[in-house]
C-alpha cells in the first residue's frame, strides 16, 4: 500500500528475511519459487508421499549411522516410487505408530567404564518436523536423535543401537513455503530508494542461487533503463542465524559438518556463504557490469557473514570457513522497548 511504501522511504537498506520466509525453509529448487504470477504470495506447497512400503532398521551401528553421517541413528523408510526428497528437508510422518527398542552405551571419559541402558520409545510421541537423509531415490532416513534428550544426547562417547521396531506409518508430508517473489522485493527496494538485502535459503542448490542472482541483476538493469538508477548495492547473506539451534538451518549445518568432516557447523556456514558469494559475484559481473547494450548500472555485491554478539568463537569459525572473504559481519544484537518505556522517553 502507499502508506507502507511511504513509511519505508528514507531507509538505506531493506532486509527481506521475513518476506522470504527464510527460517526453516524447505525450498531447494528454483522451480518451486514464488513468482509475480503466483496467485498467493504466502502459499504453501504440499507434497504427499503415500506409498511407503517398508520401514527398516539401520544396517550399521554406532553414533555415526550412515556412510555420510548426515543424521544420527534412525529408521529408514522405503517408497514404491521416487519420493523426490532432498537431504536436509523436513517432513511430517502422519499416522506413525509403534515402538522402537533403543540401546544407549555411554563411555565414561575419566576411567573408560561403560554403561548400557535400554529404552522403549513410543513413536506416536515423536515431535515434528523431522529432518531426512536421502539414502536412495526410493528411501530416506529420519533420525533417532532429538526424539528425547534422555535417550540420545548425540555426543561422541555414546553408541546408539536400535534393536527392534514394529513401526507403521500412513504417509509422509513435505511442506515448502517459498515466500514472496523476489521481483516484488526488488520493486519495493527500487520504489523506496533502498538497497536490498537478501537471505538465500539454506537448502537452495547452486542453480537456485544462480537463477536468483540473475533475476536480481536483470531487475536492476531494467531499473536503470526505466528509472535512471545507475548504482545499487545488493546485500547477500546465507540463510539467517545458522548458529541458532531453534532453526532447521542450524540442524542442517550440523549434518553437513559431519558429511564434510569440518570442525564445526559454523565452519560449514562460512564455507557455503563463500560459495554463494562467488556465484553472485560471477553473475553480477557477467550479466550487468559488462553489458554494453543496456543502460549503465553498477551493482556492488555486499557479502554479509552473519554471527552473534555474545559468542566470538562463532564469528571466528564463520570467518575461517569463508576464507576471510566478506564485507560485513552481522552480529545480531536484539533490542526491544515496551509501550511504557517508549512513553517514558517521550515525556
């Protein structure tokens, strides 16, 4: 609305984290994004897997359950047809019932003694969504980890074994919330005279990142032609608060840490940030700054590496992962004020 747009005039930068539904985003492929022609800009894409034919126990033991170690020890679900899931996406398993018998063997660091405890877990009480690891085009795993912190602490001194399960399930449901179209975000930034700040979804593949960068570059070039805008700074950040364990992007980073053998999840965050920065830099350079047929526009890529203000180790790990290739370190301080505080300051 005009009132909303006018309220944003004078802002130097607009960060589109919420408009992009960045947190807990399941989107991987560019084809699932919201466009200007999409009827609802707040839509949810729902995909249902009805043909789960078998639930299997893992074939390996230990706190590293599979060859990739993406998730901790869990159950494997087999489908009759290709499920179309990607590792790191989260799903809800509807009608999941039955139990699993779990052994946890803990080794005491000081004296090397071991203690084994058995638990029976009721699968109907599993909280959702659950992150998946794709094991084949017709199978995927969900983790035992985090079903109950009293059962699995996910520490290196533990050995987890599932000995038995009588699990049954009705279907699996994947939900993707792509957020508002990038075209509208760019138009809002251009209309208000602000520079845009985009958060790239944590599961977005390289093609998605390339297409996203290309759309932003082309929209900026059109702005130069239509509005005589000759300069724009585009802020790019990988996801949002990847260090924050309440979000699935942090859980994904933990999995990728194990897959890549990195010392921390934040190191992966820095590494993936660098990959995304490189793609945007290449696209901006080739499609806009060297385009002699369009009105001249200079796009400056501003590389944002996100951290937090309290724990400096997180910043150090992110910087190491990115190889020092960033422009700003966003440390996410929070502040708030109650109505009574605001009134006291204004009187």
